[in-house]
């Protein structure tokens, strides 16, 4: 953290110099880092300049107040300027928060049925559709990487499609920023489709949000992989189910296993599986780093651990509760239709407020 404006300006000058360095410009990874750091630091410097200027103007107005003819106007100016100090200090605190290293990334979204049998599979499908609709409102693109479907009901009762697991990539601006807090256990309370007595059951599904890994972050050697091909199962038709197009990849050092069978092409399935594998390995590396620095990360909203129950969807009461920040809304019907905005905003605001408080950065008052 910068202790004063001079330090922040000196760092900004270093970054500007780096952007003129051919070695930096010719290195895409380094160029991205420098550009990101500068984009974060520039508003810090500007806000600090505005704060210093306002303080100087207050001191100048105090000197004017010694003149009887200027006293009333001077004190009016002082009052006006002092009202600007607190908002500027708050803006400076917020701008000093380090950017998330994965901000701006596309994400891999995984939704899996948890406890609750078929009802958990239906709930997993409901969650996936919720994210699908929210992504559509944000103008993001979703590409399914793999899915394992189930059909619930039928016969005398209405049938419905559920998921044992569904994995997709979401591509779009701020996808990671908006959905980073969705990882964890989501619990549902409602009357299942197959419940004849009308009793409310509790089921669960897990969600994982993983930033798409860049090549420099995860070193996956071909010799460390076991690649199996097999015939895809489930719906799909034509060559999806008649050729060995499905791919299963095992990363031997970590024991991580991924598979993809959503495409007719074995090559495309392998490419998708490799992307999911890299994201899972990056997630594991980040989780290990987080464990080491757990004390410094307590300000974050939840731990992101998939074993943590983060939210309850109560259908009889039309209520959704996020347990991490104590948020309760009675518009569950709209949220599951994709209106996640209020939940996303509340989670991000809570994170920022906690991190600002954790900065414990004081400013000299006037």
C-alpha cells in the first residue's frame, strides 16, 4: 500500500516508463500485467490529487477568514470544501483495494447435483438455467463443455430434465467479477415433482466458479496425461453416440479427471476437456495459496469452498437467503428467472466494505 501521494505518483511513472520498454511491449503477459496495474493506479493518484487540492483550498480559505471583509464568504467556502473530504477519503480507500488477480477473466461454471436424489438433479438444472438467463441479460456467451442429464418423472406424472453435472464456459466482460461468489453449496426447500403427499423436501447442488487458466499459469505436460476415448452416452444422436468421440483426461500428478462428450468431434472434446482441466488445476493451486494466507483473506465473502452452504432457495415462501452476508429477499421467482443483479451487487458491496475496513488506512484530518 502507498503511504502518500508521492509514492503513488512515483509508481505510476515507473509503469509509464515500462510501457515504453520494447521488452515489456513484446511480452504479452508482462504487458497485460503493467497495463492492468496502471489502470488500477491511475484513479488512485487522481483521487489523491483531488484530496490534497481540497485540503490546500481549505487552508487558503482559513487564511482569508482572518480578513473581516472576507470572513463570511471564507467560512462558507470552508464548509463546502469540508463536505468533500469524507467522500474523497472513502473513494481513495476503495481505489486502494488491490484488483482481484482474475478480474476480467472468462470463467468455467460447474453445477453438480448434491444430496437429495432426483430432486437435487432438477435443482441443479434450475440453477444452470438461472445462470444461463443471467448471462443472456449481460450479453455473455455460454458454451456447454460437458453435461450428464437425467429425466425425472414420466408416466402419470409430468417428466422434467435434470442434471447430474453440467459444465460450461462463460465468456464476457466482468463474468468473473459478477459470479465469483457463487461457488459453494446451494440448498433448495420445496415440494419435489415426485412428491405425492405435498411435503417439502430439502436438497442441494454445488456450484464452482473457476477462472479460465492462462498457459503461463498452469504447466501441463503431455507425459503427465492419460487420455481415453469412448463412445458418448445420453442424448445427442447421429455420430455423437456412434463413434468414439468422447474424451476422458486424467492428470496423473494430481489425480484430476475431466471428460467431455458434448461435441461430435473427438478433437473438439479434447480441447474443451483440456480447458476444464487447466481451470481445475489453477483452482487447486489458488486454494492452496489461500490456505496459506487465510488470515489475510478473511475479509472476502465466504471461503469459496464447495462444502460451504452459501444460499437457501425457499420456494413456499418465495424467499432467497444468502447466509454469508445475511441477505434475504422475497423475490425468488424473479431471481431464478435470471434477475441475479441485486444478489450480485450486495455480495460485491459487502466484499468491498470488508476490504476497505481491513485496510485500516487513516488520513490526516483538517
